[in-house]
C-alpha cells in the first residue's frame, strides 16, 4: 500500500512526485535551448540588420530599401535592435 502523502492529485489523476518530474523535466530540457536561441537574435545592432536588408534587396543605400520587400523577421530584428539601442543591454 502506498502512503497517501506520496501521491498528488492533478486533474483528477493521482500522480507521484516522481511521475510529475518525469513529465515536466523533458519539456523543460526541450524548451531551454529554444529560449536561448530566441534570445540570441536580440544582440544584433541596427547597422547589422540594415546591412542584411540592403544585401537581401541588392541595394547600396538605406534610401533604396523597399519597405514592402522587408520580411517580417527582418522587421522584428530591426525593432529589437532599436529597442536595444534605446534601453541598452539587459544584462
């Protein structure tokens, strides 16, 4: 017989602490690298992103950039670069 203190009730299902850990731990191990990779994109400067945009559009000056041709990802990276320049490094 299992002592009643070792089981935890979750959504009507009795689970031991070890079972909960075995369910949660793999999810955390999968999510952690994804969060680290996502955070790396915030370290790009405005100049780096603008350079990428000008290269992808085969133009030489910022004035020649077509906003319609800028991808959503490039807009996100540019916005992150601007925020980084405005508020500084968060570390």
